[in-house]
C-alpha cells in the first residue's frame, strides 16, 4: 500500500509538472513574439512603444484556490478549459495610444487566436482599475503533440501599472474589508493617474505634429546622429 501511494504521488507530480510546463512554454513563445515586435518597431519607426515586459505563472496553490472559488472540477482538462489566466504576460507602454497599437500587432499574428478582449480603459472597473486584457490561445509544439494554450495579456501604461501595483500592495496587507474612505481614495488616485496619461498623450501628439511640420530639422538631427554612430564604430571598435 505504501509503495502504491508513493507511485501515485510521483505520477501526480509528473502530471502537474508537465501541465505547468505547457504554460511555461506558451509564455516563452509569447514573450519572444512581443520582443520581436518591440525590436522591429524600434528599427522601423525609431520609437519603442513598449517600456517593460513581465511574465508570471500561477503557482499550484494559486490554481487550487481559483478551482475552489470558481467551483471547477479538479481535473487537468477542466482546469485548462476554465482557468485562462494561469499564464500571464504584462506589457507596459508609454502612452494610451501605444496600448492599442501593441494590441493590434499581437492580434494580427497568424498563429494567435483571440478568445476574449476586456477593455478596462474605456470601461474602468468600479475601483478605478484600468488596463486592456486579451485572452489568447497560442500553439506550442511538444515532442508528441501540439497544444493550444491560453495566455492572458495585460497591456497598460506606466501610470496604470503604478496604480495597480500599489493598490495590490495596499489590499494585500489588509485582509479584511477595506474602509470606504480608502476605497474612495484609491479610486481618486486612479482618476488622477488617468488624467496624467491623457495629459502626456496630448503632449506627445503635439510633439509629433511639430516634427511633421519641421521635417528638415529631423533630417539634420538624423544625419548628425548617424555621423556620431559612424565615429563611435571607427574609434571605439
């Protein structure tokens, strides 16, 4: 009986490891795609809309809590079908416009299937949270099979990410009902962060208009920049 239990535990551990490995590979695949888009955009447009990329994989404990909360059948098939945020990637952008540019680039990838879009920028959550969420499926190619894995993508600005990170820390420290005045304060802070995003977006658009009106100055700047790069290669390489 003891040997049987040990064998069953080893089998279960192998199945859990293999189950999470599929999500790990999906994350790596998605992160590579985003990095390629980031570098291509930088080369083609001399501008990078992506500030940061972070990934996370839910722990078995976190998955278990979600199973209980959602009433999901404790089988790998049911978990994979019902819980779509086990693998997550967060993309932090400079401006709100960049969020939708990056989203469009991701959605136009031929091997990506968009399952769901939640726009919490146009429709913020009651607590003030803003972000664009995509649930996508991406294929991963194993030695014996091809699997289409769910990945949650969150795209937000620096200001949105700042607010969300601190809001999470505040709630994490206090495991009871949050007093109403603190909820109101957090919502007000979210509104201020959104106002900052709008202001920075406006300033960026004005700068782009000025650049279009004075293309000769850009040509001089680019020529000087190119000359400097050539000098650095000649003298320092």
